[in-house]
C-alpha cells in the first residue's frame, strides 16, 4: 500500500478511511480517517486520526487493509486458531505456571 496524506478535512471517502478489526483494540469496529501507511521497524503501520483530532499508529494487520491470512482463507472459517499460535500459547502458559502466577 502506498503512503499518502489526507488532503481534505471536509470529509473522507471510504478509500480514505480504515476500520480497526483487531478484537482487543479499544477502537475495534471504528472506521477512522487514514492519514498514511508507513513501514515501521517490523511491520507496516497505519497512521489514523482520532475523533479528538489527535493521531495514532495502528499495525496494518489490525485493520481491514491487512492481507488475508492464507490459513484462515483455506480453512473457510472452520478454525480461528493456527497451529503456531496455539503452540505459542502453550509455551506462554507453561512459563506463567513455572513462575507460579
């Protein structure tokens, strides 16, 4: 996706807006003005303008502009969990249990 600046304050078209889709993000489901997309250290970030006029960066993968996950596409919604994610969860739970939390 190319970086681009928001050129008008008179309102945005659907192409100038981005929807937050990550289920744990506090603005999940909100459609916000997209200011630009930039490459950050590890991933692309979408700079969006919040209703109060401030700006925040959101990982592009947490938005409706993310490339679809091939695992989820092939699975056609039958599974929301990928094997690598479940293995990472097992490791995390084992580390928590080991610390006695």
